[in-house]
């Protein structure tokens, strides 16, 4: 499978170099906000949901015992795998292609789950972003921006080990209060740990923790 050749860009972050071809989401302010607040321990297993080019998975793999990186796009999965090798952490990252938790075995749990979710309301933002194809799935959260987020929350708490945590990044346009209510209903303690204003919205990073 060849990656789309519309363009190839390089992203540099804290000594890491990642190659981002056309058709794969390029790290932006949301990615960097999550990256700046990503703290993992050497004994932890991490799941990077919607890994894109793999930048967050690579950052986690520098410290974590093991990282699983999932993306629905075959182009993103291939890109993340190549970038893991480029940055010397491919032996600690397992990249799989699929929709949310579907490609993972039942019962597999993680210490940390990170997700820069597709959070923009699609009807509002069509025309501002490239429409159609795999790249749209990286930003489009459906009509209200919550299509993927709500599906993720249905299963994510069950995939956490005791004392584990979820770091979920979304926009205020997709109702962060609804996300917090759903996490609390699943028995998790949740708080906003970082936020960043962006023109007509804020991007917010939520941390949801499972009791020990």
C-alpha cells in the first residue's frame, strides 16, 4: 500500500522527527497540548488511540514498557509504524489498524489510554478541512462532534487497569461537560488538566482516573 503523495511534511518535537505524508493528520495544537501533559512510567502499558503519524505513541514509548497504537486509517497505521522505526522505538510499539477497540483482544487492559479524538462537528467544518477519505476521519466527530467520543467512552473505562487513567482531548464545541458526566457515570474521577483557546473554541484535555 502506497501512501498518498500529495505532500510530505516533517514535524519536530522534543528531539523527535516524524514524517507526515498526505492523507495522514499532521500534529497541531491539540496534539502538542496532549504531548506536553503526557507523563508515563517505565512499568506502564499505554494505548494511543487514533495514533495518526505516531508522535504521541513514540513519546510514550520513550518511557513506557509497551505501547499499542491504533488507527482506523491504514495510511496512518503504516505511517506510525515507519516513524516508530525512524525514532528507534519500534521494538516497544505495536501498531494495529482498526476502529477504536475492535482490533484489540477482549480483556486486554492498559495503565494509560490517550486519545486525541475526532471532535469537530462535521457539518459546521466541512469546507474548512479536506473533505472525504481517511483524513476526514481524523477530525470529523459527526453532526455534534460526539460520534466517536461517545463510542470511545462506552468501552474505554473497561479497558483501564485499577489506578489507570485516560487522557482525552476534545473541543468545547463537542461539549466537554457531557464527556465528564459520562466518565463519572462509568465510575471514573475526571477533571480538566489543560486547555488552550483557539479562535472560536477551546481545546481541553480531560483526565479520567479509575479507582485503585
